[in-house]
C-alpha cells in the first residue's frame, strides 16, 4: 500500500476552517473529505480518525496564530505590538470563531486537547510578559507596575474579547474595549 501524497498545510487549513465553521460534533467526515480533497482512507491513514484530524488542525491553527502574533509584535514598541495583536484578534473574531475556544467548549473532557490548550495559553502569556517587561524598561509602563498582574489582565481581556465576539459581533465596541485594555496597562495605582 502506498502512502498518500498531499499538501499537509492545505489539508489542515481546510479542516481547521470546517471545524471552525460547524464545530467538531456537527462536522461530518464527508464534509471533511469534501473540504480537504482527500479520500476517506487517506484522512484515516494520516490522522487516525476525526479527533486526530481535529488535534492536528488545532496544532496547525496554534502554530499559525503564534507565527502571526510574533510577526505583529516583532518590530514594534512593546505596547504597540500588544495593540496590533489585540486589533488583529478583534478583526479575526468579527469574521469567524476561534477554533481553540470552540474545540475546548465542545470537548471539555478531552485531556489531550486541554494539555495542548495549556501550551497555547503559556505561549501567549510568555509573549505578553516579555512585551510588558520591555515596556517597563522603556518607561511606557510605570516602573512599579506588577507585570504578572498586567499579564493576567491581558489574558483575561483576550479571553473576554473572544467570548464576547461569540455573543455579539460588534467590531466598534470590541475596538473600544481594546483601547480600554491598553489604557489599563499604563494607569497608575
């Protein structure tokens, strides 16, 4: 038996989009076959089953989001980088659902998925912490600011924006929330 040759990035992007659109439970294997262009046997051989494909799609999504976040924040001052990331998040959430949030809500008892989500959360937390420390060093945030608290504040803000966008797609209000989050970073106590 020969192995199927396919563009893994393309297949995972298409699977990711299908799962984002309908969720894990409502996305059928037939829809995944149509979305990816692979035969059912090729999908099963490459990913094991539908859950395996979801986990691979989540990993792909996370890698793309991490690369995008790094690119957005790379050449900007720390607070401007955080702002660019948050604005990009709002723009994305007005178009579609967060795959990670959707998967976590549907598969809340899946330990392997939750381990992946913990890694995603730590990566975002580390990026925010690094940017906030740099902002303190540059004087953009008061020297006595508690970076750990501000990091948690941003993480809560991100989760809030993602959840809010699922209930109410109001880009103008979400953008105003982003600006308020940023004001909160520089406020003195």
